[in-house]
């Protein structure tokens, strides 16, 4: 089965309204919208439908002037990602600010686009034309040499925007539909542990901006990939910071996005720095994964930076990490080096294994036989002379596995005994990497 897929890149200098347009078309706030130049740095992808045709929008970072953001490294990376987006798109929407008029940055971008306009359709969208009285502002943009300008209003909507989408939807491009289940993977961790580098290694190409400046990735970047006929959705997220360090609205958005990514994912790849001790922030991220009942793999990155390794180093470090990340101490652990591309190729194999455990279902017969053995091993606790009785258990759900135990009085179940039961169940059935949701219910009388 095939469908028609059209890619549209939205480009332009900072603050012309690209992300506002992106969000309007999506009818949701997926891009961060802010008045500070340079907020959107990576490419963001999202699907919409127009006239019955699916269209993939690509929101790009503004082509930044050094006077706004001094880190030349990031400026160069943003420019590179913009032009990658232009290259892969079928259409380009070049946005300018009608109220501001033509700027030197607009002219520089137009000069580049004029070189490719014979190969790719360019729509010159003059934004912030919110009333008919402002239509006179559009005429000067003919001088950019990109054909007829389309007056649009990213905030209010406009016939010009509809005209662009109508023309886009007339074109089509075949691509295969991925109909199998997609495993959703959130790549999470505190800033600067190598999340984007790992993502780029997994994709085999640069997809997120990689920089040594903490906090480069501010938006969540979704990317579909197929490996050995299996399909995955990778989400590279902004690094989760301590609340005391979330000093701006932008950073608060980024932190929220990272938590949302965990919420929507099946599996969280929790990336930690092998050269550092497990921090409070690492633990907080692990607790978010646990509370959301998500499967997890701990990626111990930058293993190449650990010196004087012996035959026991890995075992010692693994023990320390599992102790520090006790919230998710059932996780698989993989030691990697994104720089050296060491063990990165093992991640998808581990994902398949953990996802299998995440949706594992144990028959009621096997579960109750195991429970019978566990109770014989250690008697249930008693409180005020009343002993806990476990009558039977059944698995009610998967993703995560949910085990419901029917008892005489659920208030007699202590946290310690619940942990004991989970540990014993794990020793009999392979739920490695997956949380187990334990529910105790009073048996109906």
C-alpha cells in the first residue's frame, strides 16, 4: 500500500513567524514560539492533511546573524540543517516579515534560493499581513526575484496561506506506508551526555545538532527509522535540568517536552555519562520513567573517556549505576562511545528484547503456580494479628505488564512485601527492562 507524501520546508530569518505558522497548521504547539531569535535550532517534522493529501512540514532554525547568538558553532550548525531541509523538501516556503520590509538577511537567503528555483518550487510568503490595508506592503518583495509574493497571516490565517497549500497539495510523491507497529523510543538524560550524538549514530547521518554547548537541543525531534524490517520512532529530547537552573521560558518548554516524550514513548533510553557519578538529576529522570511505567535501557555513554580499565571495571561501574538509579534497577545496561561508535549497533537489538518483555503476557496458570511457590518460600505479612492472604493472581494488561492480585485485605500489603513479590516474579519470568505494575484488590465476598 502506498500514499502520497509531500515535504514542505519552512525557512527564513529569525522572528518572521515560521514556528507560529508551523503551529497554526498543526493546530497544536509543537514548535517553541518565542520572541528571542534563534529558538528553533534543529529541524522539526510534523504531518498535516490538506485537501485529502498528507503533507510533511519541516520547521527549521532561523538563519541567524552573529549579533544575536555569539556561538559560531551553533550558527553554522543551524545553517547546515536549514539547507539539508531545503534539499530534502519538495517545496520551500520562504517567509519574510511584511511589516519589517526587506532586510539584508532576506536578500542573502533569496540569492541562494534563486539558484535552485528552476529545480524546486519556492513560495515567497510575506507574513504579518493581517488586514487588507497592509496589502500595499507586499509589492516591494517582488524585487527578491522569487516570483509573486503570497500575503499571509500566520496568526490569523489567510487566503494566501490556503493558496500555497492548495498548490502544494496538487503535487504528489510516492512512498511506502509503514503499517507495522512502531516502537517509540525517547532518548533522555541530563544535558551534554551525548543524546544527540547517539541519535545521529543510530540514524547514520546528522539529524540533530551536536554541540559541546549544553542545551543545544531545545525541541523534541521525532525521526522514523526502519532496521531489519522493524520500525522505530526516535525522539531526541532537550536535556532535563534541575528546576533551579530552568531560568527561562524556553528552557521550561524544553523540560516539559522531554517529560512529554517519556510519556508518549514505549522505551526510554536513559543516557548517563560514564565519566561522572550518578547525579540527583539522573535519579530524577529515572523516577519520571518509573512513574510513567515506561520500559528503559540505561546507556552509559563516553566509555572511551574512562581510563585504567580492568576486567572488573564494567561490573563495578554497572553495580554503582544500578544502585544510583534504583528506580529503574531492572533496566538493561549498555556501555557505549558515540564518538567511537562503540556498541551503538547493539541498541536496536536491546530495544527489541526489552520491548518484548514490556509486552510479555504470562498465563494465569503459570502466574499462580509461581505465586504459590513464592508464598511457600516467605509467608505474607500480618498486621494487628491479621495475616495477608493471597487467593490468586492474573495479568490484566501489557505495556507495562499489570499483575492483579486478589487478597483478603489490601491494606495488609506493605511496600516491602510488594517489592519482595516483584523481585520473586522477576526471578521466574523475564521482565528485564520493563516495570511491573502490581495491583492488590480485595476479593469480592
